């Protein structure tokens, strides 16, 4: 199939500066895994906000499950599952908070692991 803009399969010179809907900010160098950076400030903020929320949710659903009677809706089992899920997310947020704090400390000290 022939394209009118590029006859005979010619695609134009050089690599594209932008790729996809969003595009790349910098050209690929081949060292991305070694030089990749994460938005540590945003991760720190999100972990700091959601850790207490998930802990409060786990406590709330745990107390609600303890007070649930045999015929109550939602039942005790569903409330326990919600409490465990909130606790798992709280543990995930706490571990991310520790990892991000360690990385920020390492960046501020100027040491980067190899």
C-alpha cells in the first residue's frame, strides 16, 4: 500500500522527536534503567496522606465488624475483609514512605547507589 506523503515506502529522514500521544521529553540514551527517576516528592505526599486514612479505615471496619450481629448487613465477614484490605494498603503506604524517605536522604547526602 502506497502512502501519498511518502511514496515507495520512504518515511522521511531521522528519528521522530515525539513518539506516541504524550511524547518523550528527551531522546533515549540506552541508560534509562540506570538513570530513571521517580517523582519522590509526590510519592512521599501520597504515602503520608493515605497511610493514616487506611489505618483509620482498618480501625473503623474492624470495630464495625466486632459490633456486627448475626443478621446485620453487611455481615461480619465482609467487614473483616475490608479491614484487612485497608490494613494491607496501610502497610504498603508505610513501606513506600520508608523507601522514599531513604532515597531522599541518599539524594540529599549526594550518594547514589551503583
